[in-house]
C-alpha cells in the first residue's frame, strides 16, 4: 500500500492533485452535485463526491460498465446518486409487484418499468391498519414485513430476511413481491439504498481479500473516502484544503490527493 507523494502548496500555487474533468459531459449529471476529481485524475474514473438529500452514492455493475472517451482517454462511470426504488410506490397500482431500481440515465428518478402485476388481493403494509407482526424494514417510505419462519443469505450481510411490502391481516403475504433484504450489516458498513447488499461507511473501503470494510490509511492528516460504498483503497484520499505542518511552516493540500494500490 502506498500514497501518492504529498502535494502541498500555499494559496498562491495552482492545484496539482486534482482537476475538474469531463464526467458530467460524458455521463450526464446522475443527480450528482459534485464529481470527484481524484478518481478522474489517477484512475480515469468518475465518482460522485456529493449527493443531494434523499439519495446515496451508488456504484453497481450497471454503472461501472459505462465507458466513454475524452481527448483520447477512456473514462469509467463508477458511481452516481441513486434514489431508492420500490414497486410498492409505483403510480401504476396494477403493477406493484417485483422490484425496480433508479433509471440508468438519471438516478434521481425511479424506473418502474420492471415492476410486475400487483398480487391479487394484496394490501400494502402500513403503521395503522395493516401493521407488521414482527420485524420490518422501510425502503423509500414503504414498510417491508419479514416473512415468518423464512430466511435467506446475502453476501457481506450480518443478517438477512425474506420480506414483502404486502400484508394480510397484519402479516406479510407470501405472494406479495417477496425479496431477500439486508436486515443488518457487519461493522463499519450499512445497507445500500435497496437493502440488497452492504456497503462501507465513509472513510472505509472494501478489502475483497477478507471481504471487510477497512479504514482508510491514517497518515498526518488522515485520509477519507468522503462518501459511502468505496470498493478499494484507491478511493481513499487526503481532502483538499487540509492543513499540514512541518519545520518550515503551515501548508495545505490544494486539491484531493488519492492513494494508489
């Protein structure tokens, strides 16, 4: 493990450790407020560094398989900001079964096109007239009740459960859009927006050798990822404007400085 040589400068010097790349031009805004220049500079990847309220940075195979060329350099879309998508919230009440994700070209909008027919007689769970009898999880405002006596396994999940957003007499109905959901995660990680897997907390990255979230290295000053879901140490960085002192005085990083593997 190593860190790129520290680049420090006074305010009069030009930034050397990052630059505003063409991510939004190549891939669209993806609901991202601020693109991370660290990944663009060193990894030729576009990662969202700041998401609006109600969304969470998401990097999945769907996003990471997107490539584009800019000035002869290939870029990969690593993450954007995705809203949670539940078929239980589909405006088309006849299709509230199955599962859905955010739209690939604008992850601030749910894509209900994959939702299936609403199970006959199914009623959505709520907190008043159709309560869950046992454990529940709320996704995008919809309550999902645990299916009694049934469990399932998910990668990197401390616990998981089979659940449905539909209830019958206060219990989840087996025919109502059953899904295997993350109920709790290992240390230093949290469920992703759809509760389909666990992702690392900000300041941690996934160590795939042991499949655990490890903290970013802690030199002086310490590094962070800034957002949830880092998949490797290269997403750790020393934030811009972080001060550092030595015998000659006080300096600061002019832009984010990333780690290399």
